[in-house]
């Protein structure tokens, strides 16, 4: 049968081993938390930009207006400067006595409104209560793009900044409503991208 003395000795030895193990410990130390260090290293590897969080309201995704690298002069050579359209203008520098108003017909919305030459098309459309597409609000994507039905965009608007449209897009009537300021009356199809 079972020898009770042997079971008692085995149990006592087990308790001694467990007690010694817990008294001395295993020597194992948890690794240091390096998550903050990793985040700082990643942040240091990414260049700073003024571009806000993408995709906040863009239609079709933020990559829809990506400029193909190296195609047809898409990139400026080092030291090369863009044209006047790339440099833009400052609408706040227009004196009050030189502010002019233009009638802009929003084709999809079915209304015509007056917009001053120091107001951008997107902001005024939103003031009318229209849910117009946009993402960056800085002329760096085409989420807010619209198409002017009356001819080349440069005949009807000025861009404060334009980093997303090529000259041939402008010739086809495309504009970036978030940074477009009218210079004449025209009809606009919102939500149209090149």
C-alpha cells in the first residue's frame, strides 16, 4: 500500500523547494518599456510637414490625386521654380475698395450665388449649407476639385496655392475649390476630378 511516511517526506521536500524558489526568485527581469523610444525614433525619421491629417472628408480616398513621379515634368528640378500659379497670391491683400463680386453657378446644387474675389469657393459653398468634398484645404490634393464648364480655369479663377493640378488640368477647367478665388462669372461642377 501507500507508505504515509514517504508521502509526507515528498510533500515536505516539495514545500521546501517551492519556498526556496520563491525566496531566491528566478532572476528574470521584465524588459524595459521601449515603446516611447521607438515612437521617438520613428518620428525623427519622418520629415515635418504642415499637411493636416488626410482623409477627413475626402471622396474616393486621399491617393486619388497623387501626382505621378517623373511623368511629363511632374516634378521640378532642384532650383527650378514653378510658375505664378504655383506661387499663388494673397487674397487678404486685396483692398476693400477693390473687392469685386462674381456670379458662380453651382450646377449640381442648382443655384447661383455671388462670391467675392477675396473669398474661396469652398468656404462660401459651405456657408450656403452645401456638403462639398474636401480634404487638405491647402491646395495639396484634388479632393475638393471642381470643373469650370465655361473654359480654362485660369480665365475664371486664381489659386492661392496649387500643388495638385497640372497646366493641362487647368486648361480643361479643373480648379481646387478650397484655394480658388473667382475673377469672372462661371458655371462650376463640384466633385469633379481630373
